[in-house]
C-alpha cells in the first residue's frame, strides 16, 4: 500500500486504514495479555474526545497554552496523594515509561556531578529491572552495575550494598518488576539509600496505580512509595493501569531539589529561550488532556474498584494455573502480573504457539540467569469474564504439547555452531529447521528456541538484523 503520487479522499484513506489493521490484534477481546490496557467503553470514548480536543495544542510553552499546565498540575496533585507524598512532592508528565526511566537516570547523574563532583557515574541495578535502565546508561554514558537477585526474584539488598562505590549515583528498585510481578524490599533499600546518601528510584511504571488502588481498597501491599524514607523518585505510567491513552507516564520526585536536575535549559543560542522539563520540546496536548479526563472520571474510588475487580480476576487465573500439572507460577507475585514456567515434558515454546493458534496473545520471556523461559501474563480489567475460557484452553494446549514430538533445536544449534557463530552458521541452523530468515513465520517456537540458547551478543545481532529487514525499503 504505497502512498500515491496524487492525494486521495478522506474516506478512501480511512478505508485503507481499516484494511491495514485487519491483521492487528483485537485488543478489546480480552485475549491479549500485554501491550494494551483497554478502558471501559464509556471511558475510552471520553479519552478520545479529550485527546482530540487537544490534538494540536503544543505543550512546549505553558504561557501559550496554560490549560495544559493546569491539567498537568492537577494530575500531579492527584498522584501526590495516591503515592503518599507530601506538599513538596513534584513531577512532570512524560511520553512513556522509557522516557521516565531515562530521565530518572539523567537526573541522578546530573545531581551527582553538581553536588558531589562525580564524573564517572554508576547506577546499581537488580537483575530484574526494566531494560530501559540499560538504554539510559547507553544514552547518558553511565555505568550499569547489575547485581543478582534473591531466589524469590526480589532485589538482594546486601548484594547492592556491596556494589556501592564512591561513583554510585543511583539505586534502583521495582514495584513491581515487569518480568515477575514482585515488589523489591523498598524499605530496606530506602535505609541503604539514606545511609549512603544516594538517591533511590522506584520504577512503578507498570503497577503504580494498581498498587495504589489496592491500598485504597484495603488490600495488604508491601510499602513501596513516598511513605518509605529514602525513596527519591518514582516512575508511573498512566497509560497502563491508569487506563489513559498511550503516550502518558509520570516521573515524580520527593522535592524540587532533586527534580531541578531533570530540566534542560538553553539560553545560548540565537532563538527563544528553551526550558524542557522532559526529553521533548514540542508535544501534543492530547495525552495530557486524555489522562486528566480519565483521572477525573475514576478518582480514588474508581481506581480502588478497578484494583478489587482486577485482583479478583488475577486470583482466579493464578489458582487455575497452579491446578494444571506441569505448570508452576514463578515466585509469589504481589500485583496483577503472573509468570509461569513448565516442566520438561511441556515445551513452553510450543505452548506459546498453541495458545496463539487459539487466539490468546501471551508474552514469552526467554531464559535468563534468574529463570528458565516463561510465559508472562499482564492481567487487567479486560480479562474479567474470560478467565474460564482461557484456563480451559490452557489445559487443552498443555495436553496437546505434552503429547507432541518436536525438533531437537538445541542439538542442531550445538552441532552447527561448534566452530563459532557467523551469519552463514545462523542460516544453516534456520535452514535445517525450515525457517526463512526473510519472513516472519506464523509459528515462532523454533525461532524462540534458537534465540533461547544463543549467546547474548549473537542474539542481539540476530534481532537487530531481523528488525532491519522488516523496516527496509520496499520499492
């Protein structure tokens, strides 16, 4: 569908959009366990209306569009309460969790440079932190010091203590971690942060509003927010369990003394003076208006209700998984994220494909030093009502995979790579398994099994090369 030389009618363009999305996932169906957090139908319409009302407004200059500043301040006031901050707690909206995490690292780096003279900064990361922290280190020339986690997938406080050096500018924790849904020991890490006079960032992008809603609903939640001494900043995505439109996250700080290092100010060029609290300059006001609308719609009581309903669904799905022979929940998840591994007679890669065949889009996570390959479920309000169907199909798929016979992928990889890896070797491996490296097959089990055993440096090259092929020119 190339863009034509001659412009087309609006209706024709909209028809083409509908055609393009025919192969996209139906995220309203309750069969998708990642990527999208569907709001209730009436809320979705409200968000769309508010978003389009501010589609062209520019968040660059608050003096030109003070309504956007007003809405952002309202959002921060709401989150200050939800995260148990005080009158000094401040923050800014960002375009997503990645930007929030990038800015948390940039802020810590710049503060340490200004106040401690640190020029070779390091941050300490439990092995289970989000990948965006590594992106931040790559972007901002910060050394990532990764430490192992405990057997329960939570941060090892003593290991982090041993990793502290005079160049440490930030400690990082998750509430909850994306991969396993557990909350790190934030209280203990807060004490370590205070003892060492090092900022502590809590990444709650995926679960912040869920955890806050659970607390308001009277559920027991491990302390993780600004109520914990030592917590300096928190990242939280409104476009996840806030059910706002995509493109809206928050980076909150305990006070402006820390937040000021997030800002970029430029007055030494020939144009207008620039003050950027976030990575972007120009940005649509749509996400701000959409988030403001949804927070006003739900309020604290609404998020408490959503948390109660969602956690009821989580408990049903978790109990169902635990009752299936051959499946085991990883650790002891504390919010709405579940992960499970399989026994040796249930090939998890084939199980992922079988679920996909039945229309269930789960998320496969490859093996790491902390855990074997596993299936990840991000559970939200859209899954209420489909639990029994999902569990029924999961039992069916487990039984089907258990009786299947599959290629010995690991053996083939070992045979072909005995002399090392190269593009030719990878092509031979793929060829023996009937995989075309230039197209994305419907069944991904063999590709995922190959990736699961490749050395990290080789896997990165394979994935980079594959993406380059997908986003290439098509003359």
